[in-house]
C-alpha cells in the first residue's frame, strides 16, 4: 500500500484542515511569506510534525512545482495508546505493548511489527518525532501487519510509558547491559517491552522508567542482535512463559 505525497502549500494546508493523517510536512529551508505563515499556523494548531529540509530532499519526491512544501501522508490511522489499553483491560486480557525507542530504519520497524502481530501484541508505541515512517517499504516488510495492529504515536514517549506503568504494565527494557537474561526474568502478566535503536540503544530517561532490564544470552563473538530479531526472541519467550 502506497500513499502519494501531497505537493504545494495550499494543497498541504487543505489536507491538514481535512484531517488527513500526515506523517510529516517537509518545508524548504528559508521559506517565507504569507502562505508559509498560514501553513505553519495550521501545522501548530493540528500538531503536525514538520521539518525544514534542503531543496534536494524535496526533489526526491517531485521535480515539479511543489512550491517548497511536501506533505508525507501516512497510509495508516494512528491510534491513541490510552484508548487502546483501556479497551484491552476492559476485555480482561493482559496488555502486551511493544515500545520502539528511536528505531528509524523502516525495514527493521516493519519486521518488528510483523513479529508483534504474530505474538499477540496489542499495540506498538512510537515517538511522533525521530521514529521510522510508516511507508510502503515498512508495510511491505511487515507483510501487512502495520495495517492491522494498532500503531500509536506519542508526542512525549515518557508520558506515554508512564501511563502504561500506571495502568499496571511491567516496563521491561531489552539491553545487553542487563544482569538478568530473558530466561531468568518473569515476562508473564501485563507488559510493555522497550527496544532501542542498534546505535543509540534505549534513552537514559526511558531506562529510568523501566521496572526490569533483560538481555538475550549471546554465545558468539558479535556483541548484539539486529533489533527486529531481538524483538522476536523476547516476544516469543514471553509467549512461551505464558503458556507453560
């Protein structure tokens, strides 16, 4: 599934006003004028993510008259994490959430979503900024899972994870620095599994919110697994523990 970008200042303003699910608005560096001011007012009013970029970045999407503005429209509708969790709790099920902290590679993101759907994850939580885009590559890699599993964007990941914690979910961080392995830890019950990017890991502030840190035992010389593989290993261990 692929959604075409929207080109031009007025067209983007109308798309925002109409409630289109905008992934991000790209604005050419140095853009000014009344229409740009009006666009920024709509962006701030509707809390749409935006970024100033060089002209070359815009040219990747269109060689035509884009007027220095392109909106990337999301092919999915993002959901509210509080509504999703409250719905799961009312159903009597223990919530299972995958929290993805600063993973920007769309194929890793898609692969994680595919595994999440296969292991019964109730929601994927990502940051509004600094996260992989849900584009055609991500959806293809997810084998369509991103079209069925709830994906929730948070303006503040800290507030969103604090909400999960207050809702009774155990916040579990996957990190190679942990003392406990996933086979020693109790991964049953309500849980939010937090994974960070391979280069930066989980942010220090996020780690402070976690209840438990776990690692995957590695027998070879390579120091870490691909983040999507790590997600699969831990999620399936959690399901194994729930069924024994």
